[in-house]
C-alpha cells in the first residue's frame, strides 16, 4: 500500500491534474510505489463532491487532494468539505482562472470539459494521429512529402512515441528507421526541410534493446543488441544526418515529452539549415 495517495478530483476526465501531480512526484527520489495517484472524475455537483469525499475517507492512508473544478460553487463546496474533514486540498485551476479573469476583465464560462469537446481541434488531432499511424516506421515514404516533420534515426530512439505525442499536438509526423543495409528513400531527401534526426548514446541504446529482447522473448543470437552493430548503425545514421543537413537531437536519458518539446521548438522556430 502507498504511503501517500494523491486524489485527483476533476469535473472532466482529470488528465490535466494527474499530469501536474505526476510531474511534481517525479521531483522526489522515492520508490514508485510510495505515492499512489487515483482519479475521481466528473465531479459536477455538491452531491458528487460528497460521494468523492466518502471514497477518500474510506482510505486509511495519508492523502492529498488536488483538483481542477471550473464551477465556483462546486469548487467552494469541495474546499469547505476538505477543511471540515481535515484533508489538505490544492486548487490547480482556480488561481489561474482568477488571474486570467483580472487580466481579461471578463467572467469565465465555467463549463467543465470544454477542452475535450469534439471541435475542429479534436478532428485535427484525430487526423494527425491517423497520419502518424499510417506513415510510421517508413511504411509509405511518400507520406514524408505531406508531413509537418519527419523523425529519423536508428531503431529504438523513440521515434514512434514522439510522433504520437506530436500528433496529439495536431502535427502530422512521420518517421523512418535507419539500417546500414538499406539506402534511405529519395523522398526523405526531397523532404529535408522537415527532417529531424534522433540519436542516442550507444550503451543506453544497447540497454533499451536488451530489455526489448527480454520482454518479447526474441532470439538472443541476433545482433540487435551487439555493441559493435550498434556503433555501426549510429555511424551510418550520423552520415545520413550530415547528408540531409538536418537538426539532430540527442535523446539519451530524455523522456518522450522532453524530446517532443525540443522537436516542437525546432518546428516553431523554423530553424532547419538550408541546402
């Protein structure tokens, strides 16, 4: 059982508050099981607040409530009930909305779940995700010509998860894996003004590949995790990066989110080298 449980109370799905909670937890050098995170979504009324508090009170561990509630009546009621039950509660949405209200000099809409509505942005995200799936792993190189960004690098440099992250930010992302035995397609060079390379330290890549072999039960007689083979692949990738004259991101010890953020900065600045 966790030493501390963080309850994420939200009037929508709770994704925002959970992301904040996990980002904060990651700053502490603790065992992953020390702090548990549980979502309590769709809290739209005082009655649902009471139901949420009843669930929390049944938990005998130390607990903390963090919440994103946009309706002031529900937010105030949760604060009151947590105070009565001596439960520490942290408001994530309220202070930001109050500051925006002061600067904009207008009232917020107080409509839960607006960010998840099926509006134009939603459909753009869906289209971008479909694009990333269709043009994953170099399956259709002609997709490079339609992409906002093309990620290239050797196997297991996080190309696919970064593409999916970018897709959820409405960017059409494709990727292509390098292997010394296969010459990159001409479409890649025709798209060089949107290509970004991903590289990684050889030893870390070896560890990632070994773990993948273990999880999938693959044949250890392959050279997939052979360090000499890995150096060969990385040198080949480096030469193609040079030919493409593309930006290169070192993903060693980087989370997918960090790499994706760097990619987004390159896209937004438009700082691809010319020629």
